[in-house]
């Protein structure tokens, strides 16, 4: 019994280190976000084809307003996007609501900067600081409304 407990502890520690390594892996981040952006852009082009060099279209791509419905559909039907989200350690439970989570003003559109920033904040496990931050923002809004 003691051996099994020690084995489970070691496995848990190993899993935590592996996850920490994934969360700090810049190459993994770049590859996964690139996969997601390419899939979104394919849906935004007329014929579904992307130009060979996206960097030549960076200014246009940067200013693109992404329809959150397209994001919602991609998360459901595009296995590469789902795999990229999984590889980024974004919880499966969040995949279904990603379009809502990343669109806080409910405009139905987000830009690429909002997408990338939102994805980076969704990685890994929720932290106590996330909850405290939201609580403080709600309090500030309440104070503004009563003033």
C-alpha cells in the first residue's frame, strides 16, 4: 500500500512538472496559436485558400475582426483546432464557450490580439489570483454604478 501511495505521489509530481514545461514552451505556444489562426483565416477567405506568406498580409490580418460564430464552429468541427487547444492546456469544458469567453463585450467579433491574449489567459489551471482579479473588477463596477 505504501509503495502504491509513493508511486501515485511521484506520478503527480511528474505530471505537474510536465505541465509546467508545456506552459512555458514558447515553440508549442507559437505552433498551436498559428494552427488556430490559420484555421480561422481559412474560414475568412473567399475560397478557403491562404496566401503562401501570411507575413506579407500581417497588417490586414492584424486588423481583421473575427466573427465569434466562426470560432465556435471551428472548435466543434476542426480537429486541428481542438488538438491545438488541448496542447495549450485549455480545459475541454472551456472549448464550447470559447467564443463567449473571448468576447466580453458580446459584440460578436474579436480581433486577433484579443484572441491571442484570451488564449494565453486560459492556459493551465485557474488560479486564486484570477478569482480575486474578477472580484476586484466587479467591486469597481459596482462603485461606478452607485456613484
